[in-house]
């Protein structure tokens, strides 16, 4: 037994020695070798994002980033280390933007390298700022890792609103592969999950710390993760929530390629396809139908023929809810266009309308269009106008809904009207822009996190997928995969019977956590310096 213990101890010693050698090589790297290493670590971290969910890479990428910081020597290099890490991470995670530009390659193909790398470089400023803060205000060890996590998450929140916001691929989304841990979003939101992710990912770097207390923090963080997972398991143990009685939904996924969607010669064909899919087998058992974003190529407010055709396939006593464009009436100035969601009843009347409020820059409008001579990706003749904002919509025969069109679902804490809380989230989207890539999976992951955060189910109708019904725990009750044509019939789950902290207080909860962690890290570093 003594010999076995000695052999194990020797093996651990050799392993630790090799790990220390790797850490020294990373921290002392110079020039382009250092920059390339930081970028490679960022690319590696992107493999943990949907749809791959390769979580173990976080135990390589974030310790590597910490070791780079420990060897940075000066603030400018600390920022550069974070910037190169972010450049690799975001460029790899958002490569699918190229698909949107290649829908019209003649006009926009030249922009592919500038858009993908340019966006990666812009978002790298946030990670660079996080590493600069961690280097500037903390000492190596647990305090530096804690401050890095706090700064990373605070800047995730900043990029959710600065320049209209782009909170795509929040790091906390990696936990959707382990749903019990993802339940923490009901307490602290996606930003709270991101805080946990950085702490867990960077924890192995503490194993090389000469201070025993810091080394013990690594398994302590792992125990915290397991405790959260255990709580989430208990939360999920109750099984599926009951369904709303008397509601059976049909989601229509026509799978129309974006290159063909707005072809003038095919608009009528696309419309007929949605009508035919709606009335396919099983139509007599459903109560309401949902079509994706801009599924209707006609202006419903002005087109009585289109409304009459929709009314013919609307279930008796139910509704057909569809994405459609809407515009100001004849003679009304200024002339405006909205990207809308409209509900049509069996008499062909529009009984509910929601206008998209959070628009896609350069897709639905061009920021500073008087200065920037750039065209929009969409086929509309002018910039889309923004709706009034987050709201709930009351529709006959259905529980109060929280409508979200496409991009709007990625914004944590900005998807429900807290004064008139919905019983479910209704997300219509057209992910045909993303092709068969990681983009639709990342978009769907964001939507699932909103369901967990707000404690309400989410129904998602997408042109090319992923269409799904998700319960308030983020569990997928029914799904149509990406790139398939068909219909999805499913019951509407009930909302979680209660409001947890994130649904009640929103981003205040994770921001308080961030401030507490940052304060403790800075104070601990100050105490170390004074000691």
C-alpha cells in the first residue's frame, strides 16, 4: 500500500511538473508566438459553445489565459492578451455571419472577411478590457481569477446594450448541455452562469499556486458547481409541467432558402406552401397555428384576399399567427415599415399585432445611414422602423403571450413586460440567413435560456429551423430540426408556478454578484500587497 501511494504521489508530481512547464512557456511567450497562442486559446474556448458543447476545453483555454496574464508584465500586454483571446473566440464563434452575406454574394461577398474578423476584433475589446482590469487591480491567484470572472461578466452585460447591443454567445450558454446547472439562470440569469463558467474554467490554474489556501480553492469551485448541479437536478425532478388545457399548437416550418425567399416570381408559391403545410394531416386536432417571421409575403392589413386564404386554414375558433411586414396607410407621412407579428382569426380579421422593437443593425436598418453608404441585407426598400418595445399581447383563446421576433430573444432581462407578465414567450424567426451552421443552434440556445430565466415556456417557429416548444425549465418538449420541412404539433406547457429571483429582479441579481466578487478580489489583492 505504501509503495502504491508513493507511485501515485510520484505520478502526480510528474504531472504537476509538466503542467508547470506548460504554464511557464505560456506566460513567458513573446511577440507573435504569444499573440497566436492567445488567439488559439480563444478559438479553443469557442468549442464549448452550442452546438458542440465541448466543455473540457474550458479547462485549457481559461487557465492558459490566466497564465498569460500572470506573465504579462505590463498593462498594455495584459489588454493585448485578452484582445487576441477575444478575437479568436468571437471570430470562431460567429463565423456563420458569412452565410448571411453570401445570400447575395455579388453585393456583399466582399464583406465576409471584414465582417467576421472585424466583429471579432470589435468584441475582443471587451475581453481585452476584462484582462486589463484583472491584471491592473488584482494579484496572481484566486483574486485574479475572481476579478477576471467579474470583469468578463460585467462587460458581457455592457455589450448587451452599448451601440444597441449584441449579447450573442454569452459564455453561460455552454451549460445547456448539462441542464441541471443551467437552472442557475432562474436565480442569476445567463450572466450568473457566465460568472460560474469563468470561475470553473480558470480553476485548474490554481493547482500550481504555491499557497495551500489557493490550491484548495480549485476543488472548492468544483464543489460549488456540483452543488448547483444537485440543486438543478432536484428542481427538474418533478417531471414535465402540465399543459394549458384546450390548446394544441401547430408550428409550420417551410424550409425556404433565403436566396429564394423574396424572389418575386416565387412569393405566391411560398405562400401556398405555408397554407398546404398548415392544413396537412392532423389539422383537425389543433387549435392554433404559428408561422415564422415574414412567412406571409403580403401586407395583411391591405390584402383581403391573403387574409381570406389564411382564414380558410385557421382552425375553427382559433388563430393563425404569422410574421409579416406592415406599413403606414395610404397618404400617411412619414412612410414607415415594420417587421411584425399578426394574428388572424377564422373570419380573416387581424385581431392582434406586435411590431419588432429591437432591430438588427445593417440587416433591418443602417446606423447613421446618412454617413455610412452601406446597403441593408434585407430586401425592403427602406429602413425598418422600431416598434414601441417589450410588451405582452392578449389573443382570443390563448394565454397572454410575450412576442419576440428573431433577434429580440437574445437579450437577457429584456423579453417580458414585467407590468403585464406573459404566460409564454412566442418567438418567430427566419434563421435561413444562417444556413446550415452553428448560428441557428446558438440562437435556439439563447431562446432556451430566456425560458429558464423568466420561468415561462417558449414556442419558437423558424423558417428553416430550429422550431420547438420549450418548457420553463429549458427542456425541449418537441422539436423540428434545422433544414427540414414540416409541421410540429404540440401542447403549450404551463408556466412555472412562481417567480424566482431573476424573473423578479432581472439583471440586478447578476450585477450584484459581480460587484461582490470584484470587491472581494480587489480587497484580497490589497491585503496581499500591504502584507
